[in-house]
């Protein structure tokens, strides 16, 4: 399934071990192939942040971005190699104001991963998806938590800056329903909506 990128400590480590073994056993083309899997995975994370930036008129300076999910996958508090780390860092470099909500990841872990203090004025640690989305220009789904499917998107839409964007990095949500509500939706693995075609 297309996504913003895989994370976790094991998958990348296992692929890199495969790269090493292929090289060791004289299979340089195969090693190069698997090495490119890692390169493309990292590129996909940065590409997602770049898509947010380009869609929001090439600037996110001072814009509020809601980040739903920080763990590398649902049902864990493990953030190792999480796509959210890369996306949030890229957005912070562009001077965005981000509000992060994850049901299991602690504020301390997020601060550690982003190398920031909890008092950073550009980062808010939300206690709910609705709080994260309030006043946001865009909402990013970066972890496929089941609870995100069941959110009151009509209320979220009303609380966001218009046009209200959702960037679904996990192809998790019902895009047709979101568009009926009024959202502009971008999802990896789906055709680009007219609004973001360059």
C-alpha cells in the first residue's frame, strides 16, 4: 500500500543487511537495487513535506499544520525511523507551526526525536486530533491509527482555516466523504486533485 514511507528499526536494518550480504556475495546490482529501496523511502518522506509546502502556495511560514500520528505504525509508541520525524523536521525548517497528536507517543519522545525543547513556540503537543486541527491550514495523517477513521470531520472542517487541506499519508480516510464535507484532499497513491497539479 502506498504511503509516506516505512519506519521502525527493523525493516531498514534488515534491508541494509541484505545490501551488505548481496555485496559480500558478489551481487553488486542486487545490492544497489536494495540500497535504492532505502534511498527512495527517505525521498518519499521529504517529497510528502515538499507536497504540503507546494500546495500551500510555497510557504508554510507561520501556518498551523496538524500532524496526526507520530509513531512509525499504529498500536505502538515506537517512533524509530518514523516518517513523521522527517516530515515534521522539514516543515519546521520551513518555519511552520505544527500541532502534533499521537495517542501513544509521549511529548518527551517527540521532543527527543525532533531535537527540540517542549517549550518550542513552533510546536504544540495536542491531547486530541480535534485540538491539533483547530485553526490549522492543513491536517497530515502520518500514522494509520484506527481512531483517525472515526473522527468528526465535519467539526474538524469547521474549525480549520479555509481552504482546509488533508494530506493522507497512509491512504486511511474516506476521501469522497471528506470532499463532500469541503476538504481539499491529497493522498499518496491516488491521482493528484486538480488543485495540486503543477
